[in-house]
């Protein structure tokens, strides 16, 4: 029962965080931030979001900016999901480099 609720809340948070980042990155031309995966703790207090950032060479800089504005993002998220959640979870962001890893593997396979 708990896992089903966690999955449902993870999907809700992923959808809302994606739309927040989409509206924020619209101002910065040539930058795309997408939320690839969201995990939430069993007590629903910590939300871990994995972000795919394009271009990947600016990933660290953009992740620092996102972490610096975490409180603003959490507030925005709270205004969007306040009817579904009582407590807005603490947000943690990480870069999801699985696409870069896959690209690197493909490149190695083509060379070999």
C-alpha cells in the first residue's frame, strides 16, 4: 500500500517539477532541463530528483544554480501541489548522466 502511494506521489512531483523547470529554462535559450526520475522517501519528507541537462557541459553550473534556488523551487512546488500533499518534501537534485553513459558506450562499440 505504501509503495503505491510513494509511486503516485513520485509521478506527481516529477510532472510538477518538469513544468517548473520548463517555465524557468524558457528564459535561458539553448538550455533544456528535464526530470528523468523522482524518488521519494517512505515518510514522504525527502524528494530526490534526477535531472538530465542539455548541453551536458554546462550541467554542473546549472545544477549549482538549481541547488541555490531550491527554496524558491520548493515554494513553487508547494503552491502547485498544496491540495494533494500536506507536507512539501525537502528537495535534492542530482545530475542523471545515464544518457551520456549510453552515448559513450555506443561510441566505444562503433570504434571497436
